[in-house]
C-alpha cells in the first residue's frame, strides 16, 4: 500500500503534460484556490448555478471539487436532505437534493455552513456531484470522480490516477 509522504509523486502517478496538473502535487491538508472560469451546473435542462467566482479545493489524490458562491446558485431548485457527513478539515457537510419539475437528483449537492477556521472562505459555498447533475467548466462537461462518496470534478487539465478508482482503497 502506498502512503503519501510529502510532495513527492508516487511512481504510479501520471506525469502531467504542459498545462496539466497532477492531483499528486496537491497538498494534504487541502488548499482552497479561487477560479475565474465559467462554471455551470444544470439538471433536466435547467441552470441550477452559474459563476465565474468559484473556489477549487485541491487535495492529494482527488480531482478538485468546485464550490460555487451561494449568490450564484438558484436556491428554488434545492431542497435540504437530512444526510450529513464530517470532514476532518472542513467540518460538517449538509446535503441538498436538486428538484426541477418532476425530476430530482438526491444528495446532488453539499455545503459547509460552519467550516473549520482554515476553510472559513468556503462557508455556504455549494458543490455538486457531477455524476448526478451536469457540470461544465468553460463549456466542457466534467467527468465524475469514481465512487459514490467523492465529489471531484475531472477536467481535461487534471491527471491522476484518482482516489475512488479501482484499486485505490488503500490510499
């Protein structure tokens, strides 16, 4: 089993080409960075969120999760879900269902109402699971991170392998 021990990429990591990022160069604990690309989230052909003011959470071995400011989310399409999880760094996550007309995507989004101090800028920003709704970055559809738990957004400039894929249970 491979253990992360600093900033050195493991031998199985895909080397990034020019203009690419390796998830194995991301830190642990994660780092929050601003992103000005156009981020859109849709469900059933309806825009749920759109922004050029997202934040990416960069964490070793995972594609970034994009978080959108609450002011750029159409809250009429979101309903609280009683589920919750806990992150050792960000704190308690609350989940949201996306509902458009008669269609719904359960637990399609999450947010941190009161994140830990290091991630205070993330308060009430919303992230979406790209496997449950359509997520676009600068018009390019995002691929979902493997597994039902992780919410990473795989965009063309990101290389892995990524946590959640087959054989990564020990990471």
